[in-house]
């Protein structure tokens, strides 16, 4: 009989503007660097659990952008499934880190990938992070272009016909 998987959720938590930074956290129990994530509480929805874990582990409130994927691996003799969402962090922390977290580091994508301890998590962040940041830059550029066009149209003199 298959054992029930451990359900967990977390985030690729991003902050900053032109050069976005990604949160990686150092666990107190073993000093390993991981993405903000954790087990779901009983009957907790994965997206809500991901927000809770990101807030507890980074100290920053987050806005969920979109689901980005999942990782599965063995833990404590059971399968574990961790679902991840792209999250935008508030500029400033709203709370202290939880006791289980020794430190949070905000790093550019390449440095965040290097800092992570687990090879599977490094691969996940490298692939998902690259696509996320590319889309974020494109949407930011499109947003800025539409703001410029709006201002240009607003300044155009009206003809008096």
C-alpha cells in the first residue's frame, strides 16, 4: 500500500525593481539553505499555506502572482510534494523571522541558485526563476510603455474644430 504523501507549499518570493532579488532562507535545525516552504496544516489549502510559510520564513507580507510548479521527493520514508507560487514581497518586513529560520538572504537569481543546498531545488529555481524573471521584465516593460503612451496622449493639444 502506498504511503500518503506529505503535502507542503512555498514560494519563489521576489522583491525589488529593475534587478529583482529572490529570498532563500537558512533553517536553524541544520543550517541548510532552502526556498521558503513548509508542511501544510490540516485541511489548509496549498496556496494559503504557501503564503503563510513565505510570511513566517521571510518576515515579508506577499502577494501571490501565479502557480509555478511543484517538486516531489522522498522525506522521512514518504513521498513529499511541494507546490510553489511566484510571490511578490512587500518592500519592508512586517514581522521577525520564526524560530526555525536562522537567516533570510535576498539574492539575484544566479546567487540564489548557488546558495541553495539541495540539487533538486537548485535545478527547480534555475529553470522556473529564469522564466519568471523574463516574464516579469517583459510585463514591466509593457507596463512602462503603456504609461508613456498614456502621458503622451494626455499632453497632445486638442484641435478646436
